C-alpha cells in the first residue's frame, strides 16, 4: 500500500479539534479567539513569528488554518509511515492490468513513483472532492462539526478546548518536522525508517551507530 496511502493521508487529516462552542454548529465569530487566547503560543518559544508575517488578525486566521491542516496531514502521514514500514498492506492488486500488487510498492517515499499515473490521478481527484465538498478548505476554523462525546465536549468542559487545541498544534508541528526528516533520511540513506532503526543507520554520512 505504502506511499499510495500516504498521499490519501495528506487529505484525510482535516477532522480534529478546533472551535469552542456549546453546539456542534460552527460559530465563526470565535475564529480570532486563538490569537486572543494565545492558542499555540506555548513554551519554549511562545508566540513565534520572527519574520513578522502576521500583520493583522485576518492573516493570523489564514496562516493558522494552513498550519493546522498541514499538521493534521503530517500526523496521519507519520501513522502511515509506521504502518507501511511494518509491511501492513492490502491484499490483491493495485493495478490488475499492470500486474502490480500492493505488496510490490516500496514502503518508503520511492513507492510514490511506483504508483501508475492513472492511480495518482484518481487520488488527486478524490483529494479535490474532499477539499471542495466533504471538508472544504474554505472553512478556516478547521471545525467540521465532528464530536466524539466526552472526548471533545468543549461546551461542557471548556478546559479541554485549550488543552486539546494546543496538543493538536504541538503534535502537528512535531509531525511536520518528523515526516520531513523521514523523507530526507530515506533519500540520503536509501532505507526506510524501520530499516534505519533496525540497523542503527541514522547518520546522513553513511555511518551506522553500531560502527
């Protein structure tokens, strides 16, 4: 299945925690509260904008939406990496006409280039459908009305709102750096994450830890 699913993962990550309202209905008047409440401004860096990109509230809302989406994508991509590196794939054929099985696809970033063009086109079209109709990118709050009972019942437990939103942003930031690092390591070392871990080969200079 490999990186084929990681591309799918790149769009499926628009569903977590954002918007503090007492109903599932989205209250767009609360968008700016993330700036007012210092959501995401956590130690050790706090409010981090060294280049001064955030010049007004509107730009903050837009950039925060982009950060949130990329973080969600990266978190699912990291999960996909762990799954695929363990060689958990679908049975059967990815492309019957080409005789290409899911298990034939490499588990690293190279697997992306082994998916037939028509398969990639289907992924892109599906991603477009998700972005336009299912979880529209125009919803900058990132709140798609998904509630999981006591897990994110912010109306009844407001403290969860701040903790979960900060947790999502922090985990997303870590995942963005993590997945980027994994891609670079795979390209430099020629091994996926699991292979690197198994051999202790984390050095970009081609020297294993064992050596």
